[in-house]
């Protein structure tokens, strides 16, 4: 991370979770060319659950991501079950795009799974996506 992003991280840490989420979405809207910088900043602070969901719902609108890094950013700050709940609404209807999402998402979910309950949730999610 460069000095500019490091400085932005420090500024975000001075804000409440709610303020930081609002700032992130206003500075890095999903229709901007630099929205992916938000995914770099995201793991560098803790977020309350409402903001985790808010940010995931917002940035997952750009899914599927072109790598696993975006999914890793969210998996590092939220539970697997909450992440799955958020990503469910972002699964593309086009099978090629949903398969691309799964290609990058499954390894991330599996790596961040903490217990058998997480693994079952992952399997159920994948099954439901593939069954469509």
C-alpha cells in the first residue's frame, strides 16, 4: 500500500464505523474508475456488523470481481455466514458470470471458514447457485 492509501487508512481509523462506511462509499462509488481502492482500504479497520453488511451489499453490486482479492477483503472483516448472505443477492443471472464469481469466491470462503457450520453454509450456497 502506498503512502496515500496509508494516510487514508489513518484518517478512516479516526472515524466511527458508520462515518467511515459513508466516507468510503462517497469517495469510492461503484461507478468510479477507482472504486477498487475501497477494497484495499476495507480490511485496515474493524467494522460494526451493520456497516459490514452495508459495504458488502454496496460493493458486491460490482460482482463478479476479476480476482479473489475483493472477496478476501470482505472475508477478512466479516463472518462467512454474513458474507454469504450479502453475496447471495449479487449472484449474476448469467451462468458464465456466476461461474466466474464462484471461481474466485469459493477458495476465499473455504480459506476463511472457521468451523463445520461455515463449511455447510458454503456448500449450501454453492449448491443453490449451481442449481439455478
